[in-house]
C-alpha cells in the first residue's frame, strides 16, 4: 500500500489559508448580522442584479429631483421675502406721502423726498439679493448683480426730467424711462432672460421666471422714483408742483400695489407646487429605500448560526495549530 504524506510546510500553508478564509467569513457575517444587509449582493441574487439596479436607478433619479426642489424652494422663499420687503417699503413711503397736504411746507416735502431716496436704495438692494452667490432677480444671469445702483438710476432720471415743466411731464418721462427698452432695461438692468422652468418631479416643472424687469416691479420703482426726485431738488422753487408730484407718487404706489400682490401670489403658487413635489419625492425615496433594504436583507437567525459555526471552525484551527506546534520526534515515535 502506498502511503501519501503531507510535508510540514504544506500543512502550515494549508492551515494559514484556512485561517484567513475563516477570518474573512467571520468579518462578513459579523457585518451582515450588525447591519442586517448582505455584503455580497451579486451572490445573494446569483448574479441577477436587474431588480436592485432598477431600484438604485430610481433612487438616483429621485435624489436628483430632491436636490432640484430644495434649491428651487430656497430660491422661491428668498424671492418671496424680497417681494414682501419691496411691498412693505412701498407702503411705508405711501403712508409718508399721504401726510403731504396742501399746507405742507418745504421742509416736510424735502423730508419725504429724502426718505424716498433711502427707500429707493433699499428697494434696489432687495432686487439684488443673492443666495449661494446666485442672484435671484437677474434671470439666467445669476452670477452678476442684476440692477445698477440707485444713485446711477436717479441720475439718469434727473437727465430724463431735466426739461419737464409740469408734474405730468415728469410722470411721463419717468414712466417712459422704466418702460422703454432703451431705458431701465438697457441702462439699469444687467440681468438676462427669465430662467427656464425647473424640473422638480417626473413630468413636472416649476416656473421661476420673475426678474427685476417684471412690470409689477418697474411700476413700483416708478412710484418710488417720482418721490425720490423731490429729494434731489426737482421743482425746488415751485412748492405747489412739489406737493402735486408727491401726491402723484403716492397715487402711483397705491395703484401698483395690486400688481405687487398678484406677483407675490403667483410666486406663492410656485412655492406650494415645489413644496408638494418635495413631499412626494421624499415619500417615494423612502419607499424605494425600504424596498431595497427588504431585497438585500439577511436572515438574522441564519446569519448568527453561520457565524457560530465559523467561529467554532476557527477555534478548531487554532487548537490544531497549537497542538501541532508542540509535537516532537519523541512524541511522533
């Protein structure tokens, strides 16, 4: 009978390889038992990963929509705050202009004119607000300040009204400057076309198309600018014309209020749409994640049993290794 023996070196290598294999298996089983999820998905599904891949693709798509809705929601919320600031400033100035009556003196008119200049500056600042370095009221040109400084605009209006001899002439000149494509749109507005609709959910888009050129905004700027010209000395020697101009500015701000409210309401609808889409996307993402976890989960009892078996095998290897390391020729004989 032929006897086949295994050398000491071969045995050592075999024990070492088995030891490494068992340690790796223990690590895998320990992780799976702790997380409840399989590490080797391909092995669990015998290489057929179509179902898991489909869920992962859907999750990636939903996460993309989530990022879009979060950014769009931040944009609309900040824009709404800007519109509310502009409306509050216009109402504040309107209240001040209402105090100007037939008996108002030069000092009171100058005071209202100075207040109007400050409010005009604050209104322009509200239009130039940015979020994360991106301007909100500049349309597609998000990297620039959309509206020129208030002093530059008022200087341009000084020139436009230089030859005016009546309140009607001033109103016409200022209104034309804000409406004329060669006026505000060219000389003061640095932005671009409105933003394209943003995709916030499968087959659903939201409009973020409000810019500083919106008629509701330019009408408000017109009313504030009419009052601001009082603070720049327009009709300085004609108190009656200054009072008439103050009253006209107040009337213009009152008439433009409904347009400001309509603009704010339109933006509010978009805010609500984005919020609803964000809620739906979050729910779908949660459902997909639960489905994926169910597919890739492991049986805790079976995993614990395999872990115990692997631990027992590893302990046996350690015992055999320790015993063989103490063998001597005398023991062998």
